[in-house]
């Protein structure tokens, strides 16, 4: 099944015995196919069962998806070649026993960065649609369907570094932010950063007018335009030990960090 990985997708780590595998997902690649969309996903030439959360090849091979990343987010995605292992791993995600580390490049100044080390926000979610949250113009929170509940989105800040890039003869402040989400709501980090005045570079859904202008200027200078959010590592208890998988920051993010004079790792 892993011979069917799409272009840019590769194996970061594989546990042969229990048949779980960590994959690298590039930005703009879907974690799974969506109906009516031709955008590439993790595997090529396979069908996808949304109820089972499973890829199936024409010859009957299967690969279960255990977590997802947004289309624009790059980094570590967990899968399993065994249904039993997939259910066990998904249960760890549900119990919040999986530690995730992200790196985001944001537009903002370190003096305006929140002092709190843990961010907790009450957000309205639609549980019938994988906890997917949406924001309308003006910044007020809404969902694609009638809200069914309010949950807490919780994220720990692990580190922040300041740098500057010169665009249109102006020094633009850039932050490298390390984040560890405790909860797993769709778009959680993108929303939490934006509401604190720290939009991720090339953010579209939760962007500000200033960040939109910056994105256009960066693209004009050759930036990829990809969302600058990366799932850098994941770890969890597994079969008496600890499973750890990590992924280096992608090249387009490294270019921005180098311009800003910030270390990439």
C-alpha cells in the first residue's frame, strides 16, 4: 500500500510489528479525498471510505487514517495498516495521550505576544462535522451547521523567536512560534493565533487586512504561498515504549526563517 504514496508524501517511521506508520504530508495535499475535489491526497489510485476512515487499493490493500491535518498544513500524519491498531491509536487521540508539536510562522511582534503559556478559548463547534469550526468576516465565530455545543480549545506555547524580513523597503516582524495543542479541533491553532493578533503567514480563512497585503507582497517576491504551519512531531505510549516521529520544517518555511535571521530548528 505504501508504494501508492502520492508525490511528496513519504514514510517518516514505520512500526513493522504493529503496522502503524507516520507519514509526511506536504502542504496542499489532502489527508483524505473529498467528494467532488480532484486535489491529490496521501495515496494515489485508491478509493477512500469516509465512514471507516480507510484507503483501499484496487487489489484490496487497506490503510487506515488515524489523524488529519488541514490541506495547507504540512507534517506528520499517523496511519495504520491494521484496523485493530488504528482503533487503538485513535483511542489515544481521543484520550489526549498523544503529544503534538507544531511550528508556525506568524506576522507579529514579540512584545505583543501573550504572556500566558497556555491558551484556552471557548469555541462553538459542530460535532457532526468532525469538530470543524468556521469564522465569518468580522471575526465572529460560527459553524457550518446549527451549533451543538461549546468546547475549550487548549494549546501550550513552547517557544517564540522574533525576526524581520525586508519587503517593499520595510522591516516586517516575523515570529517563529512552537505550539503544543492539547485539544484537536479543526483549525484550532490558526484560529487561536489569529484572535491574538498573530495570523500565520499566508493564512486565508482567519487573515487580517494587513496579513493579506503581506501575503501578496511575499508571493510577488517568490514565496510559495503555502500556509506556514507545520506539524513537526508526534509521540505517544505504544506497546510498552514511546513512539516518536518527527518531520523537518519544509523548504519554503526555511527560506522565510533564513530571511528573518531565525534558526529553523
